[in-house]
C-alpha cells in the first residue's frame, strides 16, 4: 500500500479537546444547578415520577424471588411457632382444667359451709367489658382512658380489673369514655389484706409512679418479700379477695418506728388492653337490698291477695250454705 494513502490524522482517543479538569468543573456545575433547580422549582419531579413508573414493574419482578424466599421462611417459622403454641396451649388447658375442677369443688364446699354457718352468700358483682384506648396526656399522673362511659352505665368510683388483678379505679366519667386512675398514681389508695398473715393495711402509689408502698406499717410487722396482697373489701368499693400486688422490698431501720415496704402491682398497666369495670360493692349491696325489699313487698302483697281471695271464697260458701238452709226451712 503506498504510504501516501495512509490517514495520518490522530485517532479520536488522542484528539485534543477540553481538559479533564474542565470537564469535571462543567459536570459539577451542571449537577449543582440541577440539584438546586430540583430542590427549588421541582423540575425533576415529573422525570422522577415517570422513571419510577417505568421501573416499578422491573422492581416488582426483581422482588418476586426475594418475597418468595422470605414468605417460605416465614411460613416454616410460623408453622413451628404455631405447633409450639398449640403444645403450650394444650398443657395450659389441662392445667387450667385441673385447677377449675378444684375451684368448683372448693366453691361448692364454701357454699355448703356458708349455708351451715348461716352466712350471706358471696357477692357476685356485675361487670362491664371495656378496652383501653390510650394513656391520659398528663405527665404528673398515671391514668388511662377506656371506651365505656356514662351511656354504658359506668359510674365514678367503679373498680377496674383485668385477668391478672386490680388495675385502678374510675375517677372521671364522660358520656362515651372514662378515666381510670391506676394504682401506681401518687394520689391512689386501696385497702389491702395480706393473704399469708390476714393483716390489713392500706397501700398508696409512690411519688415517682414506679409502684406502690405500705404506709405507717410498724417496724416489727409480719411482712415478707413475696407476700400476696389482696383487696380486703372494707372500703365498700372493691370486692374482697382480688389480687393487687406482691411485696418486693422490706426495709426496717433502727432510727424509724415504721418499716418501708414497696409493692409491685400484679396487673401491669402497660400491657393491659381489655379490662372489666365492676360495679362498686356498696352500690351493689344497696341495689340488692332494694331488690330484696321489693321482692318482700311483692310477696307480702301476693300473700295478702291470696288471703283476701280465700276469705272471699269462704264468705261465698257461707252465703250459699245459708241460702240452702233458708230454702230447706219453710
């Protein structure tokens, strides 16, 4: 090939042009301009939306195997957890069935003993199911709001419990909701009975809201860590025998004539979602007495009506006998 026919121009890679630093400066300025324009005038928002719309099927397609793998793992783990939960539920059910049979036997025995001793039957207080909505927005108190109010029959002073024990007491009632002051509130108080020693005392909420404490308890009082405290029923509000708290700290100091006893409520308010609102015991007793008086008055009126009907029949029979006697004596 003749040398004159060769192209002696430099290839495109080696052609002279703007320097790399110039290109970097231009690209940086353009990127900065686009970022400012997008942040100030939202110029790239349509382009970003269109790009997201175009890429969404691709993203969904790429996520299919990941979702399938995660779903398969969740299914296997869920099956394992479900089997473990079923096994635990079966064991708990058998244990509860045993406890229920013993409780029924004890209840029957208790009723027989009460009848034998001539005592009043145990109180069965009416209840109302409710749900905890939220915690009251007051940093200086411990209160929760439930979804039942005066329209559903909730009254101020009603005790509130859950499956573990006593939570607190209704202090404010609205038409469709009510505020419940928890036992850990600094202004809350409840009379207690030590289940081990049968000693009565009163507990109040601690100032820091972290629990409860027994106040004015003698230093030589028989109280131990782990003692169960239940309601005594002496206040006419709480039914007796409801679990309230357990003793966690007992401090006896030589320079004080009172012991410092701290309690931990059995019913934790942070985990309470569904509760029962009980009718105050004094109101239940008053309602029961009114019902008994009404029933006695009704029974007396019925007996009086029966006696009058009996007297009327006797008088009618006497009149018939007199008429027959007068007709047979001409």
